[in-house]
C-alpha cells in the first residue's frame, strides 16, 4: 500500500471508529461488518482477508519498534482497554495484535469475579492497582467499565455495602464521572488510554457460539452463562451505548471496531495502537558525553581481552 493510500485509509478508520463525545453516540450508526472503503470492499472475501493479514503483519513490525522506543524512553505508559459482548474476539485480538511485542514491556489483566479483599475497597481499586508503569503497555481484557456494564445489567452484582444508596440514573452518572476523572488524571500524568469496543452483531455471535458447540476442541470456550447473557442482548447494547456516550472524551476516546470479520478487526486495532504510540514522537534516551566516554573505554578494553 502506497503511503498516501495508507494515510487516507487511516483517516477513514479514525473517522468511522473514533468516538470523542462531541456528538450523541448511537450504536446503530456503527456497522459491525465494515470492510473499508469501496476500493477495498471490491477485493472479495479471500483477498480482503489476505490484505488484512498483510496490514496486520506490517503493523506488528512497526508496533515492535514503537514499543522498544516507548520502553527505552520511560516517559509514557499505554493502557489498552477491550470491552465487548461474548465471542466478539477480545482474546484473539489481544493475542494477534500484541504477538510481536516484547513480553517484558507488556502486561495483560483479565478481571473476573472480585475477591473478598477487592470487595472491601472502592469499586475502582482493583483496577487502579494494575495500571501500567511508564515505558510499558497495560492491557485490560474487560476493565472498570464492567462496573457500568455487566453490573448495570445485573445490579445484584454491585459490590460493597450499597444498602444506603438509591440505584438510579444519578448513581450511574456518578460512576461515569468517576471514570472520566480517573482517565483525566491518568492522561494528565502521561498514560495514553485507548478504549476498544469490539462491535459484533447478534447473528455473528450466534454463529460463533454454534461453532464452539459443534467443535469438541472448542467446547471449553462455551459457558452456561453465555446464553443467559445473550438473552439480555438489548440491555447490554443499551448499557454499552450509555457507557460510551458518557465516557468518550478527547483525552480518552473510544474506538468502535467492526468485529464480524476477525481479520479486519485485528488489522484496524493494530493500526490504531501503532499510530497512537508513534504519535507520541518518542526517542531513545540521549547518552551523555561522560557515558559515551565510559562506553568507549569499555569497547577498547573488550577489544584487547
């Protein structure tokens, strides 16, 4: 892909996927199966998949270089948040997009049912203690957004002693405000936040569930709770819509990624992550003259050994 074509494609992706809170957000405005501009759509499914794989491969190489500079400069941290309905492809996207990075500079956290210790703290505590250090990439496979998504759909999951609180719209508005304040604090202190909602259709989720049920090697991926949560599809869509609408900001935007085509989804995420790190315009640390002199002395000593 030529440089000008890549830049145009990147701008198209940003325009279609990026949500910053400037307008009222509606999920219905975002296609779950977008395949790019018309020129790319005309390639056909197999060529499109091949094209997406090539884009992903190129981005992995660029991401590896960008991560090395991020680590060496030690000035910024990067937090990647992945949220989605079940079977949208969070695990696979994280696996493929981050496959080329150095594991020493990357941490992945999946948040399950809170422990008794976590329940004895405020609801954001277990997430804030896992924030990435400077120079590193932190990946949240589900995140503090669960507290306004799954908990909103299933209020019986509310943690802590909330018996004296009324669980109404003001309650959820307070949580959105908490999250926005947290993200503002993080970005002010050099943590770049990228939030991805992998937007899968109900029909595609059904197909992926059936694939798991029809393949014995994938049975382990299916849970009894999957169908229970699927029955609440409309409630979850509304919860995602409200969460994104209330927490999409200039400093911590959401990216709504079409997820019906896994390779397209992975290619888009890789492009956004790579571009975000590159946009920081970081460089490896400058070596002082004293350090250079020590390095030269070490080189000479090694040459005569």
